[in-house]
C-alpha cells in the first residue's frame, strides 16, 4: 500500500468499500436461496440444509461481520456528514470495527 | 561515487519531466537540524546543478517547497531529515496529482484554477468609504472560518487526496476548504454562486472523507471538516429549494 494511504481513516474507507462489495456479491446467492422457496418446500429445505456445514457457518461469520461493519461504518459517515464536526473519527471507526467483530463473534458462538 | 558512509544519507531523487523520468541516487552529508529542503539544496549546489526544485521562504510561510518524501507529501523546509529518514534513506519526488515541469517542480496551474472554479475569491459588499465590518470573534461563522483560514496553498492535501487522482475534475481539499472559509464570511456577497459551484459535479459531494488531506496538512487544517460543512450547506439548500 502506498505510504500516503497508511492512515486509519483510509483503511476505514477501504473496509467500507470492500464490505459493500462483498455484500453486493452475496446478494444474488441470498436471492437464489430465497427463490428456492418458490420452487416448493423440499427444494428450499434442500438449499437450507446446505447451509448447515461448518465452512458455511464460518462464511456466515464473515458475512455478519461485513454487514455489521458496513452498517456501523455507514452510521459513522452519516454522523460525519450530518452532525456537528467531531475530531474523534479515528476512534469511531475503530469502535465500528470492534462492535462488528463482537456481533459477528456472538453470531458464531450461537451458530456452533 | 564515494563509499557508503553512515554520516551520509542515501537520497533517491526523481529526475525527469512531463514525458517521464527516473530516480538518481546521491549521498548527502548529514548535518545537525538538517531539513529535507537542505538535502535537496545540497544536491543542487554540490552534486548536480541541473536539479530543478522550488522554494522561497524556507520558514513554512509560502507553501512552495512541497514534495513527496518517502511517499508522503510534506513541506520540505520544515521537515527535519531525522523525523522522516528510514534506514538512512530518503526518496524525494515531485508532488502527486500534479503534472511535472521538471524534476521536483510541478505545475500548480490546475490547483489554482480549481480555486477559481470553487469561487475562492473574496468579493465584498462594502467600499473603502464605508466603515470596517464589525465581526465578533465569538460568532460561530467567524469561528468556522478561522479554523480553515491559515492555508498556505502548498497543495500537500491535494497530493494526498485519492479522489483527485481518481477524478481529475474534483476540486480537491484546498479549494473546497477555501470556499468554506468564504461561505462563513458574512462580508462576502457571492455565497449563492459559490454554493452552486461547490455543489456541482466534482465539488464537495465527491469527497470520501478519508481525511488524507487532514492527516498531512502541515498547518493542521482539516479540509475534511470544511467539506463536511459544505455538504451540510449543499444539502440544506437542496431541501429548501424543494
Ligand atoms: S477527505 Fe475528501 S478531500 Fe480530503 S483526502 Fe479524502 S477525499 Fe480528498
Ligand atoms: S489546506 Fe493545508 S495542505 Fe492544503 S494547501 Fe492549505 S496548507 Fe496546504
Ligand atoms: S519554502 Fe516556503 S513553505 Fe517551504
């Protein structure tokens, strides 16, 4: 990474972009599985049973993390653009990542 | 080339012009309290007199000496070598995001053209026959302008901004920061025109708030905060016009 980019809020920007991209890529899969419900209960259950594997659980952890980090990162940006200026954005960005990680871990613990 | 010497710094300097170029290496004797500008000047005086670079005040006032130092845009006259040197090495390049004229001197025209495009010029209502406007230093608008006003036009923020590299039409942090200080100047009469200029394509709405500009501004200004202020102004003007 180029030297001028090595600062926390650039990393926050990058994470926000990549998590958004990751979520966008996941959406078609999500709709496909939901779409199986239209094909009948059996087809839907079959699609769902595929989601029981441990690897998929781990991928879900990643997915929840992406969702949460994109959500809280987005809230931070909304606050930055619509509320009085704060000099704490490095801390807020770190907090968003920490909360997202916490939520994703909670999800993983419940999933196993 | 003399033998590598621990009291010498190895300096890679970009040489070339708009057509392209490459790095030349120099060994520069270390001095106490030496700045990066001192290093470049030493090279030009003692190693290669054809090296082109730009400076004027040497005390952080004029904003003409900015260069990329080890990949980060800095005012070289106020940057001490011992703060930035890595393994006894320095790499000095012309500022990013601006066309090079020769070696370390880049063409600032587009940077200043964007100040004009952002309506960066003060245009007052009073004539010299009238009394000086009384503005309380405690007024919120005056305080907002004050936070943005100490810009030395060095283009360090402009070089740090990736949106400028991705979208050459983007006005950039310095011009928008300037527009913000004027939007908060109650004596200025072009607030409407300026708001239109900075809300247009390539204006404040293109900023991604990464704060690269604020991380490297040598005067510790925060163009991101100014741009966030402009975004709020643009949004409220939009809703008022509905
Ligand atoms: S905060 Fe905006 S102006 Fe500053 S470097 Fe980032 S994109 Fe550029
Ligand atoms: S805002 Fe700061 S970095 Fe940008 S031109 Fe002005 S002084 Fe230089
Ligand atoms: S020479 Fe004037 S700011 Fe560096």
